């Protein structure tokens, strides 16, 4: 993974050191001399391996930012679902067994349904729209309502990548989805997204997607390009169609009891570290995607379909949401669409 600017040299050095810190702190407690002095040791869980940008350019950089700022906080990162799958980690965080977790809004909808709108098809136009809304006054009510409903606090949002179709047939228009059995995550938000664009969803565990594609049990799947490549799904599909039908995001959630026991300075340190790495995290996501697409073009497979009629998909999805979202979900949807 290349890490070019933010400012290039300083971020490159920071990221390199952070990866070492992250690797050393997985499943351990104290490794850095400064960390020994930390008054608070917090667990930070997620489902991604250490090479994924949410760790190499995310949790690792948060750790390094805290060390560089001489914070009293110490983070121990548990990647690769070491502390459980998404649903299990949500429950663990609400019980106070995990301090910080990285979660998609579709998983968090199990405890606060309206937030699942963030993962729905064409709700956000692009990553810039995601960040503009999250940083705006319009999003504050959603964050406050989530905290009131769950006791957990949303500290930030990171960009996962645009979800896009990869299948054994090209997808250029909504009509091209007819007859295609596409694997979707089995969450209400994702299944609703399938309905919104006219897809036929098939529920398959992520660990079984490769074999299901290989054996023809499904005709395709939808995921960010980096995850498609990272899990070798590009080996068992012929086409990747750049529908970019959902802006994949991950929310950084802290348990309420954890937040309350932190001092004001520790709260400020944690919030700043999570917010400050967001730009570099996105840059790494963009670079990963570009490197993957360059490799696919050079090797000639899978074929990248760029002339997708996104306007037709968006029009279909927006009409569906206006008619089918609950009043609470529609409030979040309108909040997002009001910021452009």
C-alpha cells in the first residue's frame, strides 16, 4: 500500500511507525515506553486484517497519534474479528466488554434501526457527501438519538470504499440485474438496498462467497473493490461494473461507560486522533482501489465496466426510499439528502 501525501513525508513516516505499533499491540497490553505511563488502556476491535486500510491507515495511525501527542491513553487493537463478528461485537460494546469498535451502520441498525440508512443504496452521492453530512449540523440529531437509544457514542466515520457489482455478466442498467442472483449481506439495510435497485439478493455468509461464486450458486456479489480483491473474489467473476451504488462507511463507536470514565483531556485526545486520521484513511482507500483497478486492466480480467447508468439506478433507488422507508428512517434519509 502506498501512502503518498498528506503531507507526504510526515504521514509516510507516521504510518510506517504506526503499523509497527499496531502489530505489536494486537492482543497485548503494553509495548511502547510511553504506553506504560498510560492511565487508560482501551480495546479497539474491528473485522479487518492488519493490511486493510482501516488498520494500516486507521487504527495504527490512531495509536501513533496518541503516542505522538503524549496522551495518557493506550489502545490495544483486535483486528480480524478476534473479538467476534459484527453482531457479537455490537453486543459486547453495549455490555462494556469492548471499549471501541469499528462498525457499519447496517450492523448498528440492530440496536438503532434508523442509522442503517447510511448503508443504503445511493443515499450518499459520493464519499465527499458522506463526510459533509457527518460534519454538518444535520447529522447531530442522528448521533444524539443513537447515543440516547444505545448509550454508545459515535466518534467518527471512515470511508470503506464504494460498493459495486461484480458478476458473471456486465451490469450497466437496472434491467441488467434481472435474472442475476447476487450475494448481499443478510441485514435489513442491505436487503432493502437490493429491492431499491431491483436486484435478486441471495444470503450467503461472507466466508462462503468465493465457493458460492465458483460453484455457480450465485451469479455475483457487491462489495468495495478493495474487499473484492483482498478476498480473491476477482478470481471467480468476469465483470466488475462500477455502479458505486453505496458509499461504504464504518462508524467508530465508543462504549458509554468507557467514555464517561475518561478525563476531559483523554476524551479530547481520542476524538482528535480518530478525526485527524480520516483524510489519510480515505487516501489509502482510494489508492488501494486504484492499484487494484490498474492491475485488473493490465491482466485483462475481470473486465471493468465503466459505462454504468448510475442516474437510472439513483432515480430508481430514490423513488423506492420515498415510498418504503419508515418515518424514522425517512427522517435520516432526508437529513442526508439535505446536505449536498
